[in-house]
C-alpha cells in the first residue's frame, strides 16, 4: 500500500496565493482519472486545470490515495487511519495557512469529513487550522449514510473479497451515521 500524495495542479508556488482547492477522489478512482472524461488523459480535458486557469491566485491540488473495492486489486486501510495519514500529509504542504475548499467525489467526501473530525479531536493546532480555514466542501455523489450498492458488493465478496472500504460504506453503517451526526452538529464543520 503506497502513501497518499498531494499532486500540484497549479498555483502552489505562488507565496501570495489567496487559498487552496483540493480535489479528493473516491472508491476506485485516482487523483487524475476521477476528474477526466473516460479514456482521455490530457490537461485539455482535466477540469481541475481549468479551475487553475480561471483562479491564478489559488493553488489547485489533487489528493491521491489507494482505495480499492476488492482485495484482489489491493488492500486498503480503514477510513479513520487514512484520515490521520492525510492530515499529516496536508500539514507538510502548509495546508491550513490559507482559506481552503475541498471538492470531493464519493468516498472522498467521507474521508474529508473524517479528516475534519480528527483535526477537531486531536490537540494539534496545525490540524485544527485546517478546520478553521475550510470554507467549503463540495460533495459529489457522497454516500453520507452509506450505500446499498456497498451492501450488495459485500454480499458477493465471498468471491472477490471486499476491502474494509466496502464494509465501511454499507448502508446505515454505524460509523457513517455517527460521523454524519458529528459533522452536522459541529458548528465549525457545518
């Protein structure tokens, strides 16, 4: 399992930048493929790059991490552990020093919610700065309460071997319900 990476799309070298935007992919996606049309892999069709052209004073990033639905494609770590690793990564890039927006897809939205919750729970001021500077989150197809599809995939997992990511995405999973309640009731997150 490889470490997560923060890929610079544009603007990160500007010391006077006004903010950061981070794209976060979901299950089975990647830092680049999630944001491209299928079978086209160039910056002409990469909409995070378009955003960078329109907002030259903002750094545009894409977060990459391994997350697969089935064990035969690779193992994956629980959402809680992944959130901790990514907070540490963001800290190394000084994310949290400026206003921040996340654009998330699917599991990526749950990951951001878990990261922000961790940042509040731990007494790390640099992680808490990420919460304070988060001005918005765009949730695209995020299964806030889980997914019936994940429940079905777990059912057939005897053949394919579902990862912990699929188990955590089951419809009405207790961890997701609790995360959703914390997110909705925490003033600094909602």
